[in-house]
C-alpha cells in the first residue's frame, strides 16, 4: 500500500456472521479458512538486499474448483503460504494460482485434496443494494476461531483500492467491524459471496469496505481465460458539470448531462479531445456529478462500466464536441505513471554507477520514506508520454574514496547525464558502459551535479561490491 494511503486506509488481514446463522450453516462456514503467510520484501534503498522476514494472517473462502479466494495483499511477497480450517487448526501448504494487485484479489490452490473434505464451496452472488443486512466472516485478530458479525451495506461507490491506488474500483461500505485478519474473508448474503473484505478507514469509526462482485467476477473470468490483463481506463482526467454556466458555455442542451475532459494522457485514445463532454458510456447516461444509474438502481461512478471490461476492450461513448453530438468506440488502456506501481514478488531494478545507487521510482520505494520528498510526491498524479520512460532515482551514495565529497547525497531525481536526458535505467547503464574516459556528469532535477571521472567510477566498482557484499552491480 502506498505511503499516501497508509495514513488513511488500513489494509486488513481477517472477516465476520450471525451466531444463529453460523450454527445453521456450520458446513458452509467450514469453507472460510485462515491464511498464514511469511513474507520477505526487498530493501528498496539497497535493492540488492532483502528486508526482514515478517508473518501475517488473513482470511479466505473456498469457491468452485476448490480454489481459495482471498486478497492479494495477504500473500504479497510471500515466501511461504499455509491455510487452515477452524475444525483442526492444522496448517496446510498452499500456492498462488493467480493474482491481480490492481483489484487486491488472489486465488490459492492446495495440493492436498483431503483439505477440502466436507467443504461445500461458496457460490459468487451479486452485491445487493445499500441498506441490505449482510454477514462478515473470517479470522480477525484477537482469537483463533472464526468470527461472524452482522452489518449493513451503507453505500456503494467507486474508491481507491489501497493496494493499487492508481485506479478507482467499485466497492461497498459496511458498518460492520472489519479488523486486521478480516482481509480476504467473504461477505455473505443468503449463503452466497456478495463481497470480499479488504480494507478499513482508519480515521472513521466502523468504516469497513468490501470488494464488489463486479470486480470479483472480472478477476475470476480472467483467471478462467488464462490471461490476466487487468483493468484499463479512458486515460483522462475530467471535471463534473453541476455549474449551469459551464454547461451553457459548452453548448449543452437541457436534456444533456455528463462530464468534461480536462486532460488526456499521452496514450489516451485519439477519439478523445480535451473539452469534450462525455454524455454516456455503453448506453448509460452520465449525470453531471459523474455518476450513472446502474441496473440495480444504484447511483455510482461511471467508472463501474469500465470495471466490467478488460484492458484493450472498447467502450462506446457519446460525446458532445463544439455543440455537436458524436459517437466513438474508445479503447481502454493502461496509464503510464511517473511513479511505477508497487513491486510484488520480484526484485527491484537497480544499477550501480560506481558507488552511486540508482533505481526506479516506485510506490514501494516511497513506502520506505518516513516523509516523502516533495519533488517525488507531486509526481503521484503525473503520467509519462512514453511507455519506456521511467523516473530514475539516486537512492543513496555508498561511502568510498571515489565518492568523496558526495557523502549523504541521495533521494534525487536524475535529470540528465553529460547533458543528455536519460529515459530509463537501461539507457543509463548503456551510457555508463560505453564511456571509458572523461567525466561522467550526473545532474538532478533540482540542479545538483555529481561530477566524477569515469575511470575512477569503474575502478572503484569491484572494491565497493566487495565492501558492501553486493553480488551484482545491476538488476535490469
């Protein structure tokens, strides 16, 4: 979870149900299991190292095919995963079949088929409307047994998922308690899964959230297809149009409503122009507040329509441009962010230029900061113009005679080398490898210049790697 949201959202590892219902459905509840995971994340300031081992627990639920549905954050960077049933408490090894961190969902499988003896898999239902009473089931902190709590769906809306805050997805807010350990547990209504518990709001009392079944079904359909593409977007920013003056300026008629595009990202579909008003999406009329009325009657963000589709799919938009209506088939694409998403279950990319440690700016790196530097935090909402473009960070400078004068220099965004803009780490490596004489001049965004003789840099590398116990000067 990115540092920007750690203060707001508590990603949970747990779940909840009425005691009477639990007694009546003990066989059903045996399909709600506890998940134990041991994880080891990299050290993103010294990316050749791994961090300390940690252990956490969460919840999961058995679905069709004897797979266990849970949150992806329960098993992120996991080196060992085990599942256990309440009846015996015996951990059984499990492994990841599929994962999508964009929607915080994962599917586990267990080789020992006897683990599922007596378990009836849960069916996936449909998230009911607001004001519906539901049950949250799982293994929250404070005990080893299954916990069942009743609550009410307060509202359904699009929101940022803390595991991947670059996207908004539809979710439902609950007034039931959702605590650490609940994550991945099912929300039940009429003995069907109508959501998966996944995060809570730290600054509110009794504010828990569940993943909507639209998102769950999207994930499971991709698992079934054998290719997890994830979610695409229109790659735009927009503003709502509650202002009558703004609507009149845009030549909107009385029956018109929608949102205005204020920015298109570099890779946005060419059918979209700044200043266009999006009137409808796939036949759903967009209201001036950016919502649509879904089939269930819920008033939700028009992004729920794109949630139902895969990356690369198209949506049909009705646009208003210069007072004229037109239709366009628009491809859903992935935005290219200045700050890369979190790294999960893989080593970070890095390059040693002598004793200067360069890496790619990512949400994982930002999580390591106690206070994110201002010049990095402002990049959160920025996108790249090129798919190969990366934001390169000088993470730290390793002490050595060759780096004398630059002790403590780090946390800088690399702007150029020898006056030339550097697109990504691979390009930086190529420039470094090809130069054998003269000065290697590295300039940061804020104007700091690091000027070192290239021969001294290269001669120092074996010594630095030995002193700091680094096995490789790069991971690209």
